[in-house]
C-alpha cells in the first residue's frame, strides 16, 4: 500500500435489482427493517435480516423457521468480510457461493 493510494479487495453487488429476482421475499423483508442503508446490495440485505431477527417483532413462527438460516447467512457474511480483509479473494468467492445457496434455502423457508 502506498502512502496515499490504498488498494482494497471488496465484494459488491453489481446489480441491486437481482436481489428481487433471486430472493423476492427476503428482499422485501430485509429492506422493511428500519435501518439506514448506504447501498441495497446482498451484504446489506443479510445485515438487515440479521438485525431484523434480533430487533424486530417478528412472529415466533418466522423466528423459528428462518432464524437459523439468517444466523448462518450473517456468519458467512462476516467470513467474507474477513477473507477480503485478509486479502483472500478466492476464499471470499467460495464463501459468496455458499452465501447465495444459504439465501436460496432461506427464501424457501420464508414465513410470513
């Protein structure tokens, strides 16, 4: 890293509209959580779901059905961020696939 120029390895959602295409129910639920969003990407969606699980008055049925998947997604998100901070983009890429699979399962377990 230079004195002025900083090099970063980051993960970004290249098209935020894809969230609604892949996980419509999760997207609506996540972005109904009243937190400030700088972006509306996948990692932000997972953060919102995690905070919603913790702080929102969701039904017990929803918490029971979706809680484990939301906690797993949040754990994977944290692992992605750690891999990126440790300059391990290949590991972060593996984890991104795991996160998307977890969200697929979570969309299927969605409870109103």
